[in-house]
């Protein structure tokens, strides 16, 4: 007997039912069925005496005998009523459906275990449609006090595969195959974490003997699930490190030093210094760097990117930085060029709107090596773009680029350039471990000093007039203002109307020539957008009305007020990104979240969170709790969604232990060839073969 056998080997499962279980739930082998876990349990640890029944005890279990059964006519049809007694008193069992069949099968004066939802009617307690089992049968079964409830589908229920039947199948399976269940963790791990053995865990997750056993079984199975995922990710990372050679940037040269000593306009924060050290260690090691740099909006990722590029240049390499939009690429280009003034480094920019002649020039300079840094958008990925010796590729705001694009950068060289992916959408550490477990992660978890927190308030639409008044006061002080409207694809037409209506009402309130207003949205031509953006950047307009196009990262330090219209329609991470557009200068900044009066509970939580905190990681945690991992950027293709029993949010502690264990084991025994790791090796090989372990991004 082998757990890989099809489930028709389980007593009671016909070919027809096996087919149904496969099409409905994907259960094919005995192993699949064994790993089909209950989603809840009915606690049947307690038996009640009829005398002790309380109106509020909702689901109860009682041992007693039926003394009498009768049909009682009612308005429509009839009901079947059985009198049920124990030594302490009597009550009723009631059926409305299937009366004839039930009446025939009930045994009088024979002990039953009865279970169900308690009703109180006409001074009598009753249970409608109880679950019943003869005490003699009950005693024969696997003794379990907690009853498993399995996920099901309508089709299964309609075809007679009830929860009771599922229980029976799995019980049979366990009885037939119990001895064939093999341990998949090493004794060391089992000892270290006092885990339940695999057999017991599987038995107890289906038929727990007690709450305590259930908890232990679940812990063991969650640990195992997360452990094998981490084992795969960590292994992949180690293999890449060993196999994939990387360029060695061994010198810290003149460019880096001159810049650091002369051009650096401020002192780096400790977090920036730490991250830079991590990167320097990577690029000097001879292995290929594949690193994710997480840092909140405004945490100063650009300077880290720049210093990294200087390292590359000092070692004779070129560098590139890719941004998701033209506006953002431009901003990087301007920032980098300004910072590098006085150094002998050539920087250029390549986007979709660069004219052919200029484009050719860039191509040529890239190939002969005279161009050191190329900033750009997707245009960088075109085949014509060939570097002489690209040493590092930096990707900003990574969630906007797909996996395929990332690897396209890789393909450009014989030896892949080092990769640094920067993201301003922090994801919680534990989620990052699952989604980006094969990348190294650096975090800038500290903002530059002197940054004032953006004062954030929530106001209802009805307060708009006082909000306008506030805007006028701020503009009078020389500040600039963003007014942002939501743009959701499904309701695009409506959203554009809202935007235009909003623009008009603002134009009426803020009259020219005193006030100048820019408007930017996705339907405008790139050149017009650019023109409007630039007017705002130069300070010629005081108000920027926009859809979320500005989300991606414009930098206008003088803009200190952000109004978000219909803020209840934005997601948390989006709100956080938007707010990051202000608070970049020395002045006190403000974010005003406008919303209608009617708010869902979730929307309330989002707005409240925004008002209470500006910590991107905290916000990401709340976001994760509200939406689940499936909706967080970048997690879609990853396996965090296919977990059978663990939960990346709730089981983050287990995840951390599982990951550390995987790291320890692989460091000690990279090929899992030591005898004590044999069980792990076997299970791992099997999982990899059946691709039960998902393949990760990149
Ligand atoms: P982001 O991480 O969002 O890309 P930026 O790199 O654009 O952030 O930095 C935001 C602002 O903070 C910039 O104006 C930058 O010059 C400034 N900045 C970055 N690091 C420091 C620092 N260590 N001290 C002071 N200001 C800094
Ligand atoms: Mg940035």
C-alpha cells in the first residue's frame, strides 16, 4: 500500500465518487485526501444532561433513548417528533423532511448519541434534524471528540458526499494507510521544536483527541509546510550564489570617494549606511547580486542607488536605472545629473519619446563605453540597447515591472549584471520571506532627519468649504497643493467625469489670474502631461488636479498639501504612496482625506490607519490583514496563496522558525545528503518532482 495510489483504494470510494472528488476538489491520490484538511471542528468534548440544558447553549450533544415517535399535523404537511430521554429529563427531536425514512430507521429504547442545534419551543427543548449515532456504533469509531468539518461544494453535497461521508472516507484511509505515513522531518527538528510526529499529526488534524492535540498537530503541519517552501527558496538562493558568478567591484575608487566626500549633500542615515554596506559586500564577493531594497517613500533610496552605480563605474562598468514612467525616469535623470555635477561621469536618458537621432547617439555611446549611466523606462529593454559592459541594473518601483522584463535585463550580457530592485511599497517582512525568499532583502527603515510628519486628517465632503479656505491660506504662504481623484478602470468614465467636475469647481473657487491650476490625467497626450507637470514643478501653478498619475513619484518639495478626493475608494498602500508626495520640503505638510459620509467598516479602518500612522511597514501590515496576502502587490503569482494549512499573516512566527531552520540545515548540509536529513531529502525530492512546491518568481 502506497499513499500515491488513487483514492479508489480507500474503502468505500467508488470510481464515480473518486472522479467527483477529483473534479470538485482536485483530490486524486490517497496522499491528496490525507492532506485535505478540515477548515473547522465541532467541539464534541462535552455531553449535556437534559436537565442542564440552557437556552443559550447552541449546539449540544446528549446521550439518551427515544421512547416514542409520532407524526404531528401542522399548517402545511406534518412534522415527525420523537421524545428523547436521559436519566435527568426529556426533550424532543424533530424532523420536517425525510420523515418516512427516518421514522423507519429510528430504534426505540436504544441508546443514541444525539447532536445538534438546540431550540426552545412551547416550553420544551428540541433539536431539529439532529445528527444521530447509536452508542454501540459511536464506541467502535476512532475516538474523537472534535469533529472535523471539511470544505465542500454544492455538487458534492448534492451527489451525496456529505461531511459525514468525507469523515468516513478519511477515517478508512487512516486505518488502511496509517503505517505507510512516513516522517518527513529530521529527528533533530522534531526534537528542537518538540513537534508531533507526522503520523500523529495527520491523525490528529483529522480526528483530534483534544483541543491540545489539535493545536500540536496543526503546529507541526504548518511548520512542515512552511519549512519545505523555505527550503526550496533558500536552496535556490544558495545555488544562485554558488553557480551564478557576478562581476567583482573590488575597488572603491575616485568617483565614489570624490562624490562621497565632496558632493554628498547630507550625511547618510544609519539605515542608508547599513544598506550600502550590504550591497558593497555583495558586489565584491564574486557572486551575482540579486537584492531587493525596500524603503518607504522619501527614505532616500536614490542616493543608495547612485553610490552603487559609482562603485560600478569605479570598476570600469556601466550602470543603468530603469523607472516605470517617463516622468519618474526624468526625475531620476535630473537628480542624478545634478548630484554628479563636477564629476567626470556621463549620464543620459532613454525613453519612448527620445527622437531617433538622439537615440542613435545613445546607442553608440553605450556600445563604445563613453556613456556611464543610462536612465530610462521600458525603452531600455529594446534589443537595440547594447551595453559595452553593464555592471549593475537598478530597477525602481519593481512591482510595475513583470518577471519577464526583469529577466530581459539579465539576458543582455554574457554575465548577468548585478540587480538591485528598489520598491517603495513595503511588504511585511514575513510576506517578503515567502514572496521574495530567493532574493536578498535590504531595508531602509529610517527616514532622513528633520523630516516632519505629514499631518493627516479625515474630513467629510460636507466640510469642503473649510478645506478650500485652508488651501487658500497655505497657498498664500507660497505653498503648492495636490488634489487627487481616484481612477478605477471599471468605472473609468464616471471617474473622469468626477475629475472634470472637480476641476471645474476648483476653477470657480480659485480664480485666475491669482490662482493657476494644472491638470494631469491618463487621457492626455504625454507631451501635454509633461507640460502641465513642468508648470507645477516650476511653481507656475499652485494647484495640481490629477488622477493617480502622480502616484509614481514626482518630487516637488514646495508642494505641502495633498487633498485626496473619495479617499474611501483608494487602497491603503495607494493612499500611503500618495501621501508620500508631500512632506518633502522643510515646511509642515498636510494630507486631507475627503470622503462621503457612508463608509464601509474596511474603509473606516483604512482612513483611521492613515490618520494614525505614517510608518509604511505598519500600514503594510494593516493592509495585509485587511485584504489577505492575495491582493498585495507582487504576491499574485507566488505560492503564498496555495498554502494548505499555514497562513503567512497569522503564522508569521512559525514562518520565521521554519526559514531559520531551513537556512541552518542547508548551510550544514547543502545537498541534504547527511543521514539524519534523509527523511527531509526524500520528502523534498518527491515534492519537487510533483511540483507541489511552486516555482518562485525570477
Ligand atoms: P525615495 O526612497 O522615495 O526614492 P529619495 O531618494 O527620492 O526617496 O529621497 C527623498 C528626499 O530625501 C530627497 O530629496 C533626498 O535628497 C533626501 N535625502 C535622502 N537621504 C537623505 C539624508 N540622509 N539626509 C537628508 N536628506 C536625504
Ligand atoms: Mg524614489
